[in-house]
C-alpha cells in the first residue's frame, strides 16, 4: 500500500470512529446526561521516570532533566526528535543526515546508537527516525546514567515513554501539509472495552516525505497498539507493540574545499542526486510487556521487557575526497568531488532488554527510606555483510555530473558482533530530616562482547564494572531544592570508522566521571526554572596519525545549563534553554589535539520560545521560537570554524468547534528569514557539513471528539 493510500485509510477509519461515536453519544443523551466536570490541563510535565526507577517529581530529582509531553508535542507540531531538539539547548545534531538516522549529542558527547536511546527505559537501536505518534513523553536525562541505564554515552540518554490506554474515549485525527509537498496523517484512538478492566490505545500514521533538500524524498508508515489488563486492584499487565517502515533518499553532507574552505552552496542541493540513487530502506519494531504488582501501599514489584528489531538496506552515491588533488577528505578547490557507490544490504540489530524491580518505603527510627533494588539483562546481535564502496566517477557541487555506478553489491550477511550485559543495582533515598535527602546507589554490570575480526576469529571481552552514584538534595523551601551529585558511567568503546586500519572494530568499554551541582524551583505550579553546573571526564577516542582508531588522553566537558518552562501568565507560555560548554582535550601527546575544542560543539547555544493566547480572539494563539548557536570547530586541530547562526520560527493556532468536534488549526513558518546556516558539523567519516533547512511553511488540522 502506498503512503498516501495508507494515510487516507487511517483518516477514513478515524472519521468512521468519530461518526459512530457521535451517533452513540446522541442515543445515550436521550436517556441520561451525566454531569461533566471540566478541569485545566497542565501543559508542563512535572515528573519523569528516566532519572530514576519511578516517576519522580523533577523538583526532587538530583539531575538535569527536560521533558516534552504529548500535549506539548501536539501544540508545537513536533513530528520527530529533530523537531524536539530545537527546544533544548543541550541537545544537538551529530551526523543527523536527512533521510538516514536521527543522531544527537548531549552536553557535547555523541549518543551511542546501541544504548543511549530508550523506550520505556529499555534500550532500542537509534539507527532510524523513532516514531513519536505513540509516545506520551520525550524525556532527556543530561549527564551520566550509569546507575539508571548501565551502558550509555556520557552525555545522557533519550527516553521515549509509550502512550497507554485512556480511561475515557479518545479519538484524535491530525492532518498536515508542508509547502514542498510533505503530507502527513495520524490517528490516535484510546479508551476501555465494555469490560473496563481492559484498555486499548491505537496509533496509525502515514507520511509522504518531501525534504527541503530537493530529491531527498521518501515515505513513512507507522502502526502501534497498547493494551492493559487490570487483573486485580493490585496487579496490572501492560503490553504494547509497534512497527515502522521508512524509505527515503539520504542527503550526505559537504566537505571543505581544498580541505580548508567552507563551500558556498544552496541548502537544497542533493549530492546523492544520481539516476541510480536509491532510498535507504529501514524497518523497526518493538514488542514490550510490563507487569506490576502492589503488595501493599508501601511495596511493589515490576517486571518489564522489550524486544526491538531493526533492519536497513543502505544505498548512497557517496561524496568523499578529491583524487585529482589527493585530498582524503576534502573536495577539490573547483568543487569537484569523488563519487562512490555505497551499498550495504541486510544490516540487522535485535536488542532485547529485561528488568525486574522491587521498590518500597520503610523507616528505621526517625529516618525514612525509599528503596529500589533489581536486576537487568541486555543482549544484542548485530549482523551485516561486507559493504560495497567503490569509486564511480567525479561530480561537481556547482555543476553536477552523472556518473555510472561501480558494479556489484554487498556480501552475505552474518553475525559480526554480539553483546551480553547482566546487572544488579540498588538505590536508597534516605530522608535525613525534613529538608535533606541522601541518594545513594550503585550498579554492577558485567559486559560481554564477541566481535568478528578481519581474520575470521571472534575477539572476546568480558569485564565487570561498579558504577556508583551519590547525591545530596536539600529543600531550601517547599518549592526550591538544591543538589550536588557524583556519578560514574560506562559506555561501549567506539567503533573504528570506515577507512581506518581497524575499521569496524570496537574499543573496550570505558568509564566516565561526573560531578554536578544544581538548583531547581517551581516558581508556581505550572512554571519551573533550573540551573545546573557540571563537569564530565572520559577517555578520548580518535583516529591517530597511524590511521588507527584509539582511546588515548582525556576529553573534559564543563558546562552551565539554564532552563525556564511553563506558564508565565494566564495568557503567556514561555520556554528558555541555554547551555554554555567548555570542551577540552588533553593527554594525547599531539599538538593538533591537546588543548583544542571538540568538533561540532558550540561554546554557547540557546533556545527561547513564547506562546501567547490573544485575549481579544477566543482560541487564537501566536508563538515564536528563536535559536542561537555559537561557532563550531570543524576539525580536531581547530583550523576551521563554522560561523554562528540565528534562526527564527513563527507559529499560530486557532481552537474552535465544528459541530461536536473540537478542532485546532495550526500554521508555522520555520526559518522565517530564510537564513543559510550549517546546523551539523560532524567529524564522522572524515568530517561533513550539513546545511539547515531553508524557510518552510506548514499547516495542520487536529480533530478531537
């Protein structure tokens, strides 16, 4: 089924559901009309689960956490994590190529695709766009997460919280169009069956993708279901599943001219524009389950698991280097670049995560405890074949040239890497008095990895790590808390990139250390502010002068984060996020690295958002978002910097009723002043520059029954 037909089918189903529900409601209205109580909707999420083992208030959490709720994602027309990133200054692009995979960094450290992206706390592969249609919250934990997650990149983790069945009927349809031809349709159905012990939630979406980069087109289809069963007042079983298929031409980035100068190019040009270019095809799925049992008001146990499957067929007419000037990397001074036929078929990942928790509250004398103990298990198998990467010809960024593809395809797929992690963990939150709490915990994780070497043998890693985490939280006032914390984290060793002597080989796991102090306040129930000061240190990974990918020396990121979010007045919603980062590398013995700034990390980045309800027109809101990013280093030697940029986005919405259907119309203009800017300056694969989107207009309509 084509994507437009898929979207139309979803919309037709929604209209049918709405029509039948309206008729049913009319029949019941003749019999009895129950009392309707309307209450205010809290637009700012006040709690998150990703910073601990339960849904804890953000005010009491000794970590920097940002949360976007489903309601906020609707209001801000957020369709992807890339859209969401514009509202959090600590979250940045990191080889986030259009049509490929959404990849990010937090606090200047690139996230690990195998462990830094989570669904309900369970690891999933971050190698494609993660659907938001069935997500209730998008949570970002900034900093080390060794206690909470075990293995993850030191910058933090992104957790996607699944939507669950609703107690009252939910019927929502969203339709959206963008000026270049992107069409989007989504359906959200929730409620309970006739036997109210059983609940359901269904999400369906279809999208025809027309990127701001001409020719980087594709489509996406998504479907999900979630059910719960209230077995008894003490026992709850939750099950969910989702499936996504995405097909899109990927848009590779640019390299420096003469390996020294930024190119002057339009934002909408596609370097992958060859007649033989094919879209990158990805499929991903999840099956999750969670069982919770409440032994008493103070004690409960939870068992949860998630099986993720990912498959990708990767095709690219890949731009790299300049043979005429022997530049690897770098484009020729006249704009010429070498084109390679890259094919990698049948790439697969299948992470399985399981966790058991026991949580309870008790007292020892006058001291109160909130205890969590548990065990977790993770395994993952990665399969791929030897890729094709052969020179096909030479094109030019100013005058594109059609070249013939190098013949061949990728080799047979086999298992090349498998991971197995087992962990035990415990945490006790001790209330020393009414104002002071001690958070003390640790995780022991046994990390095993088998990896196929070039010689055909498996390299074996089997190492255990202790990951302590301790924090003090002091409640200055009921609505103001301060904290200081120390944590250790663990990440898989980086994988040697294409072109290195040890390519595809992964380094051994490495630990990182963090200290952080912060203050949080709930200025009012729907307005919060926070400040966090942190330092993270980890081993530095890079390609050395002998072209080996190694870990040597130290990377240190020191930073300050500021955040304000919520309702400033009855009419005005505001959001402010700012991050100042000092990044330094040391201990490598290389003058090109020691003392230099990390690539693709701005020293200062900020985002300001405001949404104003116009008093004179009921239902009308206008909004604006302003992004600023300081300059970024392109290369490790800091010889080239990419300029700073400002981007302004405007929006408006109008809420009304059409018959008995609540209707919200939305419109936005992204990059209002149509500014050219380099949004992503990735060091991957020799270093690439990726332009930001030019001015884009989009309109949508949301229908709620």
